[in-house]
């Protein structure tokens, strides 16, 4: 299957943005990395609902990083 290079480059860019979004969500819901900040947020119901999806954010982040790497290698090749 042949995909235009322009479409692959857009996919790499979009997945890069999704990496940043999912990483932000993982860090926001992780009690280990932002302990003082997350302790302050525990009094809000929206944070408790967001925290329930912490494991899903990890899985989506890892999937996004994997797809980002694969598309980047397919589109730009191996530099070594």
C-alpha cells in the first residue's frame, strides 16, 4: 500500500502533538511526579474522574509514541 509522503508527514506531526497531550495527561494524573500539585487537586470531582483513566492515558501515550516512531522511520528513513 502506497501512502503519499505528505500524508505520512502530517501523521508524524499529529502523532507528535498527541504524544505531548497524552504525556501531559499522564503527568497530571500521576501522584508520583506531581505529588504536591496532585494532592491539591484531589478535592475536585473532575480530577477524580480524570484520575480513573490514568492507565488508559498510559496505553494511549505508548501507542502514540510507537506509531509516531514507525511513521517517522517509514517517511524519513533510518539516519544511520
